[in-house]
C-alpha cells in the first residue's frame, strides 16, 4: 500500500504535472520519437485520471481512496488464501480415481484420524482434481461447497471496496467505477460492454442448451433417478461430466494424456519453440544464496546469439502454504534504457501451482495446465523481449486491450500438431505422443466451448453490475444475490 500511495501522490503532484505539460507543449516536442510522444500522452492521462484538476483536499481524498482500495484488495486475497477448510472423507477409497501425483499430495497434506476418516485440505489443486476425477456426487458436492463457501470477512470487504471505488469514480466525475475503468479502453463505456455481453450470451444460448443436454444425459445415465431429477445438474457436476463425455466421444483418458506432458518436457517444448521462432535459447542458471524466496524457484536466462542475455525469468511452479494460488506473470524489474546507454535487463516471475512430483513420477500436466504454462510464458516473453526506452512502456505495461494477445497466441503452440512431437513424450519411455492421440485431442478441443464462454460472460456481467451504476443505490441487491442472478441468467 505504501508504494501505491507513493505513486498516487506523484500522480497528484501539481508541479510534476506542470512540468509534463511544459515538456509536451514545447517546440521540441514535434521532434519526439513515437515512443517519447506515447510516453508524454500516458503521463498526462495518469495525472488526469488521478484528479490533478481537483482542489487540494479532493486530490488528497483520491490518494486516500486509492490507498484504501489497494489495502482492501490485499486483505480480500489474504483472507481467501488463509481460508482453506478441511473436508472429512468418510471413505478414502472414493479418492482412488485421482492421479497419483494428486494422491501423493493428499497423503502428504491430509490428516488421517483413528476412526479411518481422512481430513483433506481444500487447496485449489486438490479441489479441482476431485471435481474432475471423483465419480461420487456426494463427495464432489461436499468438497465444492466447502471450497466455495463465502468468507464472511470478505463479504464485508467487498461491500466496502465497491463503495470506495464508486466514491473514487464520483470524485473524478464518472457515473460509476465501470465508466472510469472503461473510459480509456476500446469499449469506451460500460454500456458497450454490457451490449456486447448480452449479444454474445444470446448467440451462445442454443449451443449452451445443446451442450448442457449432453452433460445432463451423461449424469442421468451414470447416477440415475436415485440422485434426484435427471434435469438437476449442479456446479460440482460440470467438470466431471465434461471429462466423461469428452473421454467417451473421442476415446480419451486424461491420465494417459498427461503421461506425455511432464513439466520438464513442457519447458523443453517452450525452449524449442522460442529457439525456432526467435533464434533464442532458454538456459537454466544457478540462483545465488538469498536471491530466491523459496527453494522451489528456478531461474532461466533468455539468451540471443548476437545480442547476448535478454533478461531473466524466475519459475515458481508448485503450490505451498500462503502462496498466490492462481497462475500469473509478475514483473520484478522492467526493461529500460539507462542514462549510460546500457539497457536494464527485464526480470520477471512466472507463477503457477502445478502438482509436485511424487517419488515415482515427475509432475505431469493436464492439457489445460499445459495451456496455462504456455499462456503465462507468453506474458513472460512479452516482457523479456520488449525493448523500450521507458519502463512505463515495457512489456506487459502496454495498452490493456492488447496485453493478452501475445499470451493467447502462445497457447496455440501447446496443441499444434507440428510442435507436439518435439516435446510431448512419455515420461517413462520418451516415446513421442501418437499422432492418433493428437488428432483426437484436436477434435475434442472445442467441445463445451459455449458453456465455458457462457461462464466467462457471467463473471463479466457480475463485474459490470458490482461496479456499475447500482453501486450508488442504497437499495441494491446484495453481492450474493447479484452473483446468483449472473450465474442463473448467463451461465
């Protein structure tokens, strides 16, 4: 929060703003490079969006609100990471269908009581595996509800965060925070966003109904009327029956597929791709004493044969207590041209939470996890390969509308039939993945894409509603009611 406060204080400094205006309006500005012109434009926008036009007391209020928003966001995430209840599994044999790496994690982190009951942690990696692999619906239900139960402290934090963002937007003369957030994006305003989402939802609906019909039929066939009406399909059913239908229609077995995607082979695949695309090498280098924050962390140097080292990537790929539990790319140091003329090399961190290796096998990734690794690596290389004079423009500090493009493009290589044989090899035999399996994977890739997209539409509509015009209405529905409405209407 102190760093955020410092940045906000700079963005409301009147003298700094005058200096920027003086530079941008001077005669020499006509000879600025495109990058210099872009830099001046962005700095002016930063000042304007931070309320530089306001009176001193209101500028101070902007800084205070931004500080509060940052603090609340951190507290929200900290609470979410700390709240990991244990689930009692009365019959541990129900977990036997889980992949060996997951079972190894469970045996390592669970508590087995004297009465034979196994207390299993609801870490995301374990929860996702149970929802995907365990056939017993009662256990899936129990785990899903425990993992997704609302954290009471966070409900209060979310309400306060909504109000703080709305107050900030009002202070800056925007009708809502959604208007503030979209004003400098391609969408321009939340009305355009909502119209896009509504139109997309309507076009998805026929295919969503078709896909959900397949899932409901699979559930009815497997569970029968003893488990309720055939049409009753719950959130904890989707992952399991999506896998079931894909497996049946395309003769796929997730554990057989994962055997061809060990983590180290996937990293070799990334090295192969970047060498072929850019002529660069990824070289693992030693980490100095005290340099890393965990013994799990690995370090790669990105090396070009003519230009030398381009930057460094830290890999933090396995879960541990209190670690950020999603996948992400973080900039540690941005690239920039130093006054000496030398280039400050960018340093980034790629964070994932893949299963740890077990004593008998390496970390094996699902195709979804392979896509995640390639996606985040796309962000990392975007940052490392960027060569800008100003760190404000370095790598992923580009226009938000563009920032996901390199990473999404990178995902395509994770399933490209021309690339897979070069790195997708069986962890035990090193035999390349069979071409017939690659073909079946390609055929199954877009199954249930409508329901997956509809879920994203629901999340997006919830976001628009939480931080839209309703935020200023004292009689607005609760955040829980808004979530239920978004899920029931769009997903």
